[in-house]
C-alpha cells in the first residue's frame, strides 16, 4: 500500500462513513480497483481509519460527550448491544460474506428500501425531533435494525437511520443518533483489530506512516462530511442516496 492509496482510502472512508451508502462496501471496491490485497494488515487499516472518522463525531458534538448526557449514552449502548452480540457470535459467518457480488446486491437492495421508506415517510408526523428525546424502546429497535449492517454493502449508517425513521425520529435526529451510535461500534471493532493485528501494523515504518496518513485524512474529511450531510438534510430527503445505491450496485454487477 502506497501513500497515494492511503489518501484515497482515507477520503473515501471520511465521505462514506456517515452517509447511508456503506463505507465498508466502498472501501472493498476501492481496494479492488487499487489492486490492494485483502491482507490482515490492509483490512485492519480500513477498520482503524473508520475509527478516525468516528472521532470526528466528538469534534462535531463535544457537548454530548459529557456526564450530563448519561441517559443518552445509555440509550446508545442499548442500541449497540444487538450488533455487538450477533457480530461476536457469528463473526466467522460475517467474514465469509465479504464478496464483490454480495456488496453489489446489498447496495441495490438497500437503495430500494430507502426509496420505499421515503415513499411512505411523513416528516411532519414524526414525534422525536431531538436525539435527547429518543426512548429506550426506540433505541432498542434501532439497534436491531443495525444488525443488518453486518452484511457487507448494507451500511451501518443506512440501517440505523432507516430503523430510526421507522420508529418515529425525524431525518436529522435519525442521522445524529446514527452518528453517536457509530462511536461504540467502531471503538469495539477498532480495539479488536488493534489487539489482533497490532504487531503487523507496527512491524515497519511504512505501515505506521500509512496508518497515520490514512487516519488524519479520514478524520478531516469525516468532520466536513458530517456538517455537509446535516445541511443537506435540512432541504432534501434520502431519495438521492437510494438512487445512488441502486446505480452503484448495478455498476458493480456490470463490471464483475
């Protein structure tokens, strides 16, 4: 992996982590186009730069990361539990699903789901306009929806946002709860990969430089992406993301 590769992957991760278009799916596809082997080091690199993107959430929402928001983080933890438990139990099954074809089809299926949900979604009928007002029951349902993100190409953000919209959150609150929910998910996966592959990642100066460059690029781009995404949601729906997912999935099937 070259510095150029790390910059490209860092930009892609930063842009896609919080959008409902699957950062993992895009990283898999980008690695394929860049000719990068899906080695343990490269896979761990992709997970760790995802954590860099998650740190951008702290910079965007510093007030949420205080002891005065214990109730909110309890709800986030409840939403985190389903994917943590299922992901741990079926980790080998999840790894076996990583393929170009599955990613492509999940892009398409996810896009169709977004279009269907938006067709029947009425923002004016929503009753939860702020993440602070999310109930424990809503958090649990959002957590169950996030389980689908274990399938490559589905999108963690997409699954949690759809789940949030279906239980009564407006689009902005759905996106913001998804941002916060990403924090424990990526802390867990990054910690696991660091423990498992830290010797390989730190074995050479080049690996360490690649990791540092990818980390910084991902963090900066993700910080900007969050702000632009929320601005976008002030005036638009998720329909554009649904259409993008379908077209990108079809594109992947055509080039397979």
